[in-house]
C-alpha cells in the first residue's frame, strides 16, 4: 500500500512538472489541436518503472507532446508556406523569420533538444548529441511536410512511398531513440543517425504506423488525408475496406512476430537489453491507444484509468474473498463416472485479439527477459 502511494506521489509530481514545462513553452495554450499532456505522460508512466526511468518518462512525454502539437499544426492549422518555413528553420536550426505558432513550436523543440543534450553530458555521455537530435527532428518534420504536400495537392503516393514516409511520420523512433540514450546501458551514440536504424526500430515504426492508420482512416478520409487503407483500397478496387483492414492486420501480425524475434533471440539485434525493452514499451503503448479503437483522440476514454493510476488511493477496506470448503462444495461422485479432463493446447493468434493494459499474465523468464505468457487476454501475445 505504502509503495503504491509512494509511486503515485512521484507520478503526480512528474506530471505537475511536465504541465509546467508545457505551459512555460507556450504549448498548452497554443490555441489549436489536441491537448494531450496527461495522456502522453500516463502512457509512458504506466509502462516503465521507478526510480531508474524518471528522466526517461518525462523526456518521452515531452517528445510526445511536441509531436502531437506539431502534427496538428501540419494537419490543419498552417499554410504550406508556413510549414515550409518551419521545416527550413529546423534544417538550419535557426528560428530567424519564424513567427506566431511556428516560432512557439521551434523554441519549445529547441528547449527540449538543448536540455536533453546537456543532461546526456551530465550523465557521463562522451559526445554532444545535440546535432544528432536536431537531425532526427528535422527528418520527422520533413516527413510531415511531404504528407501535407500530398494532401493539399491531391497527389496520391504509391503504397511504398507512403509507408517509407509514414514509418517516419509516426515518430516513434523520434521518441524512443533519444530516450534510449538515458538508459543503462544506453544506446550507442552512432545509433542516433537518421536512415541508419536497426531492424527492430524499423519494425516498431511500421507496426505503429499501421495500428494508427487502421483506427484513423475514417477521420483521415473525411479530412482529405492519405491513409494506408485508402491507398490499398484504391489499388485493389475489387476489394472492400474490410479487406484492406484485414490486409493491414496481417502485416501487423507478421511484423510483430519479427519484432519479438529480434527482441528475444540473441544475435538478432545488437542493441542493449534496456533499449530493446523501451522498444517493447512503445509497442505496448500503441496497442493501448490503437488496437481496437482510437483511444488517443478520445477526451474521455482513458480518464478512469489515469485517475486510478495517479490520483485515486487504493481502498483500505477490501474484503477478503470468501473461502469455500472444498469438502462441502465438492459434488457427490457416487453415481458419476470419472472422466479425465480434456485439455486443448492449440494456440492461434487472431488479428481481432483485444488487448488491455490491465490484463497481464504472470511473466515468464526467457533468456533473461520478462515476457508475457500465451494468454489471449494478455497485453501482448507471445509469438513463441
């Protein structure tokens, strides 16, 4: 009980600091888009442990807030000229000529990158990672600009073009690779370079893009944005949207198997164990947000879970379950024939499986990793 309340106090303090940072940078009241500071913090806090990951939690949450605000700016708020000016400013990493929302976003991002580079050195890092972080963010903004040009011009990309750009625009790598620099052991400095990602990183980028697209395609079609499902349906006119959804889920299932293979099997990835675990955390978060619905865009979907995790105390009057005597409850067997129980051990993964952050099976240690057992109600299936 005391340990749980202690963790809640830590979460509340970190969330307060995150809220102050967002307000100080001008992101909270920027006047458009989604305000998801609490969602962003809850997502990473629910999937990591204290005390070692305190800075990682706040850094990932700040990055997620930046991504949400900037993505909304590209999607609906700004003109193409404003977006080009902001992207060019990031290429130079110089805010000269920016104004209004573009300048607020640039200054907040510059604050985040500078803070992270300084923290890295204070934690014993031997390189200045500021330029590498700038390059990662520029790559992400450039992918958003490419999508905006496609949308505004009505230009339909090929599926390959869309996915090559879309796996960057989902920005999972923009959060987890810099955050991995603060783990122990940390991400090697040279792994921060754009376009040189490990296979396990590319897999998580593709999976998260498709999870997002499957739950967002209706809204995006209404808003005139290209989506993987829409493009697949256009290129296969004899198939319906449900067929495109099924195809997308097949790809997700295949990529998950490859991902967990790289996560579990020695030799498939030379990333440190701590970095691979953060990749898995990212997958858990996207499953929570997008597996069966778009919970991230809902203003109420996760409020009850957030309150339970951060604000509401555990009940101190929990009644113990009544223990029924096996002797009294056992049925009489006098006239019953004894039958051996029939156990079925056939496990099949179904793409319609429902995942829930609160339904987690007992961990099974395998090669030093804590993984989830084969339970259809588990947060992630184990493809073993």
